[in-house]
C-alpha cells in the first residue's frame, strides 16, 4: 500500500525494490504489476529472468529489451488513445517514446510505470553489465510522467548499471521484509493439508497456531526456507508436531545462503555428490540416473538415502530433479 501510494504521487523517478535470494522479490513485483493493472495504472515490464526453462534468447540484450518495451508501449498507447512519437521502433527512439507517453499521461494526472525485474541475473549469467549500461543510457534521465521500478538483489554496485546509482542511490532502496508471524500463520493455513492439520474446529486451529509458530521460529519468515521446511516434512507420516519442525535446519538471520552453508557442512559426501550433479549439468536428473552415475555397481545402499536428504531443495519434474531455486546453484 505504501509503495502504491508512492507510485501514484511521484511525478517521475526511480524506485528500487531489493531483497536477498528467495525472499519473494519477483513474486512480489508480479503481484504489484497485477495490482497496477487492476487499478488502471499504465504499466509495462521486462523480466531479465523468467525461469530455468525459459527458451527466450537474448533476454539480456538492451536492443531486445528496448524493442520489448516499445512493443508494449504501442499496445498501451493505442488502448489509451495516446499519440506516440512518429519515429521507427528502434532502440534509440525509446527515450522519445517514453517522453511522449509520460508527458501525455502527466497531463491527465496519471503516470507510466516501467518495471525491470531481475537486474542481478544479468551479471550472473552474462558476467557483464555492458547491456545494462546501454539500456540505462536510454532510460535515464527519466522523463516527466515516467516512473522506473527496478527489482534486484542487493548485489555490489559494480554489477549494476552505473546510472542506477545516480537516479536511485542505495540509501533510497526499499528492502523487502521477510514474512511476519501473522503472515506465516496464513501461509500455514494455506498449506494445512500438507501439514496434516485441517482447520476444522477450535482444537485444529490451536494446533495450526502452534505449527505456524514453530515454522516462523525455524525460518524467521523467509519464504524459500518455509518451502524447504514444508518439503522436508513430507517424510513425516501422519501427525506432524512442533518437535518435527524443530528438528529441521534453521535459517540464521533470514540469509538463505547461510542456511545453505550450514546445511552443506552437515551433509554426507554422497548427498553432496548428488548436489554436484544437479549444479554442474543443465539437464534434470532422474533418481535412477543419479543412482547409476554415483553407484554403477549398485552395491551402495546409501545412495537412496543420499538422494532423499536433498530432495527438499529440488523440484521433481517428469524428466527428473532440478533445483527449486537458482540461489542454490550459485
């Protein structure tokens, strides 16, 4: 609500929503995009990362990003009966298009919100910020009536476009918080069947309160860790207790990378080998393939256990296992 008010009252400028891996940043920004559309706020967006299976080439190319944004602008302006700059839809024309659209919307008391999500993925995948620097040369200075909303992890400034620091100093960034106890209680209610705790009566409601409290204490409200905890509890047959949750690894200081470090330190070598396979290959691994690779003699009975100890970090698809979140591969 606070951010929506800010977007409605700004004349122009840049807002950065930042959060550590797995905090739910992209989910939050996608929901924000939906709310902006539902309130008839003119908005266009580009994701630098969609999913590990995204087949879209050149998602990081500034030329492709500019072309994508201009295509959305054409559709938006036609719907709102706005007149666009008459130049061809080439990247160098993007500033004029944004200026035209923002100026006309400003006269109507409205704004154009341009969303760029996943800036941190560009450096990790391309090991260069050249494309981002070229893109921000087109976006900044930001014209009147245009608000740029950027989503990123709080990475080092050397891995982000130089002009971002000029239009949005780091001290102005919005840090996305973890879930508070009330939010975790609602999350637990949504997953009540997986927790074997349907909220049918007062006693069940109290039990769900207890489980939600244990989940919050263990995860500190980190959404990705909550997902890992829930998958870990799949091995519990029948009645799940708070003790079952307390036995699972915690996530210190809401930092999922520290959770990985602690988990790794306590992991048997066979389970580490499973994670190595998933991290070094760009294709999914089935249970059978993992077992055949790590134990071709089929004499090591610990392989099944090794796989089971790390499956809560994965998503099992028809072709096999892949990491549930890209933060683990890194």
